[in-house]
C-alpha cells in the first residue's frame, strides 16, 4: 500500500520525537540519583518477595536459628567463618618479639629514682612508651590501666614489672580464650563435656609433667580432669560450661602449671591435675573394686577413706547419684570424691545437701538430722562407745549455723555460716564425728607436735 504525503509527514514527526527522546536520555545522570533509584527498586522487590509490610521494615531479627546437620553447607560456612574470625583475633595479639620490644621500651624509659630492684615509670614516660610500642599495644596504655596499677609510690609511678606481668596475663587470657573457642563446636561461648575432653586430650603432649603417663591411661586422666571443671563450674548439671567461667577460675592455671618441668613433689600432690594425683584417685577406685567389674557397689564404696561412712549416708548416695544397675561408675565416683575432699566449697555442699535432704523439701529439719545421726549412734555402740544424745548434737548444729528459720537448715544457711562442712561431717562419718567431739583434746597435741 502506497503511503500518502500525510502518512509520511506523521512518520517523520514520530522519528523526530523518538530521536529527541533518545538524545535527552543520553545525558549523564547524577550517581546519587542512580543509586537512589537502584535502592528503591531493590527495596520494592525485596519487600515484595519476602512478604514484608512497610510498617515492619525496621524491626531487627531477635533470633537466628543455628544450622542443623541437615544443612551441611551452612554448617561449613559457619565453621569457616569462625575459624577466620579466630585467626584474625589471634593475629591481633602480641607475639614474643613484640613482647620483648615492649620490655625493652619500658626498660629504656623507666623513671628514676629506682626503688630497690624494681624499676618504676610515671604517666608521662608511660605515654611515651605507648606511642612507640605500636598499634597492638595501645589498649594497654590507657589512663585506667595506669590507675589500676598505681599503689603507694611517692612519685606517682607504677612498677614496670607489674605492668609487664599485667600485659602478659592479658595476652595469655586472650590466647587461651581463642584456643578454647576452637573447640566450641556450637560457637555459643560454652564447651560441652566432649569439647573439653578433646581440648585436654590434645593438651597432654604439651605438659612435661604428664610425659610419664601411659597412653592407655589417657582416657582415665581426661575423665579425671574434666570432672573437676564440671563439678565446680556446672553445679546445676546443664552439661556445658561457659568459656568465660573456665578462664575466670584457677583450674586452668593449675592444669597449665604442669608445663613446669621443675614442679616440686609437694606441688604435684596438691594439684588435682598432676599425674600423681590422677593415679592416686584412680588407684583408690581400683582398690575399692574388689570384684574387678569396673563398677563400685555400696559395700565396696563403704571402704572409702577410713571406712567409717554410715550405711544411711551411702544408701542416700546411691539413691541420688547416677548408677548402673545399682553400681557406681568412675565418673560418678569422681563427683563423690570431689565433694568429700572439698566440703567447704558451695558446689560440694550443694551435692551433699541433696543427699542429706531425704524428704526433698529443700531444707533439713529435725527429722532429717535425726535420720542420719541415728546411724552415727549405732556405729558408736558397735565400737563400744557411749552414744551421744541427739538433742545435744541438734542444739549444737543449730547454734553453729544460726539459720534464719530456727527450725530449718537451708543450703544457703550452711554456706553462709561457714560451718557446712562440719555439719555434713558429724552426720555422715563416725571418724569425723569423733574428731569433732574430741577437738579440744586434739588441738593441744597438735600444738605440742609443732613445737617439737
């Protein structure tokens, strides 16, 4: 069909209009304008696809679900992210060369006069060292740190050695925190029993004092060490311990003390984590296990210590503690030992109070005290001794503890009074009761021996 002049004219007009439109849009737009438009388009589609209303767009997420084993890609991503984060934190710590340089700078800028053998530094020189020490050290050169270490120096100075030890301690804590966090599988700031077991197992080769342990004993050593952490730091039996609590207690110091090759015999014997201590506890367990089945019955446990624990107390131990067909395994035995060897500690008193609370009332009344003390009276008769009146013992216990309620003893009463260990001892062990009753005669003998 042939176009008429009118059609041609209109086509030309449209062409000109389109050309002008194209020319107009060829002009450069401001970057901020493009960025704003992109953001609006993104926000529009994001809200549309996620089903988010405008009125809720500023509410933050309050809970992020951890990936499950059915999401291996997310688990791996989380694991790798944590590893990178911990590596970055580790690089931020001072290494040995940087610590040596810090000590050199402190020594170089010390402030006279020297008091004894200890070099001192005032705040002005302290700031000079901070400016030369580098970015990693800046956190230690604050006014608050200086004030913490300031004591009675008449010139307003602090000890260089004390400051350097403070820095070393901080670096050690951060290093240990990072080391423990590597075993935190969940990444939530706590360790489960299996996590801590892996940490201690891999730590054994780095502790010279444990070089003599046979590999076959490693599993028993790890169990012995881990139980102390969980007994004292997880008294509510949640099955996990905060890494922060591990760092705050002294147990890790005791464990890492085994790096000292010249640790004295006395120090080793008093350290729960030492090889002699672990072998002692495990050896006692084996000696009690007369039928060699790897478990302890009530009759076998009755030989523990001096063999004077009452039957009533042992019955309650087996009622309240985890047993397997009426027998106690090594892990449960460790809790029992830790409780009896640390009766003054609140965690041990919590463990023992649960056993003494025969009525499960949350407190001990006259019935509960009499229930346990009758067994002491019966043992005294068997040994040909005149039984002590329960009324006298009961009055003495309440006088010692001074509970808030004159008819009840709570766990808090025992802890606050500082006499909880004495109360437990005279209700559960004949030998301890005899020692308490004859304390006035035994103390002079001890004093005489010390004079000799």
